[in-house]
């Protein structure tokens, strides 16, 4: 018989719906594996990001999917956003392999600032830059992760940049040429990832309705 905290009981019951067994501590093998994952993740996150506190909120088990890992959802008390963060937990022969997406919160702002400055310094009227990362990274990349190593692709994080430019301040209407020039600028600076460039009529329009041009560009080709 296992002893679980009230928060562990509530969370595990919400995943497997074995409420009575969990309340009594009589967990089946699959629930024991989930409990071990939950506890391992609860240790992993604050060790990797000691300046933050975390709460695990749910799990999407891999059963019935092609994923080799369970997806765990968690939030940070220091970050206010609508959606939860995601960590992946994979059972290997010897240990649990945990990866997460929280590193993006640590490096997103400095990378956004670098990209915005690069564009502005080269005459591009920036409205906004949205930076995303599509890869989960493991325990080796915590709070001390160097943004430039990710920006350059030295550390692969599947960088994604959505860049919004102000057409009213551009000196050309050849937006395709602008996209090519921006891509070349990024390559010269050894920036890795994918660009989605959007030219808006001006800075005040709705991003969907005021769009004059958009193009996806891969910097990795």
C-alpha cells in the first residue's frame, strides 16, 4: 500500500479515474508508473529552474497515440499565461527521460530583443517579433542556457520567429524582396530556425485584416 499526498491523489485520479483504488493506496502497475513520473517531474523542474516554483496540473498518457512518452502539464507561479507548459517523460531501460519547454520562458525575451534590434538597426520597421521553440530540452539546459547558443542553432530548439513589419514605413512595396533580404540578414548573423514574415498595412491594424504580405522562410536550407 502506497501513501499519497492529497494533491497526488487528486491529480492521479483525474488522469486514470481509479479514484477508490488511489484513495486507498492500492495502485495498479500503470498508476504506480504515473505516480513515479509525477514525483520525478516534481523534483526535476525546481532543480533545473531554482528561481521558479511549479505545480503539475495534469497528464496526457501515451496510450492510444504514436507518442513514445507521456505529456505532463504544469504551471509556474511566476508566469501568468493562459495555457500550461508541457514536459515529456519517457521510460527508458534504466531511467526516466524528462524534457520540458520551460527553457523558452528563460530565453524568449533576450532573443526577441536581439532580433528586434537587428531588424531595426538594418532599417526594417518592426511592429512585433514573436519567438517560439518547438523542441523539448532535457536537464542539461536550465536557467543558465545561453540565448545565443539557441539562436545560432548550436543548441537545437527548433526556433520559430514571427516577424511583423510596418508597410507604411518601408521604402519599397516589393515585399518578396524584403523577405529575401531579411532571410539573408539572418543567415549572415548565423541565426537558425524558421521565419514567418508578415507585412501589415501599419502598426494599428488588425494582424489578420491588415495583412499585405506573408511568407514562410527556412533559415536551415
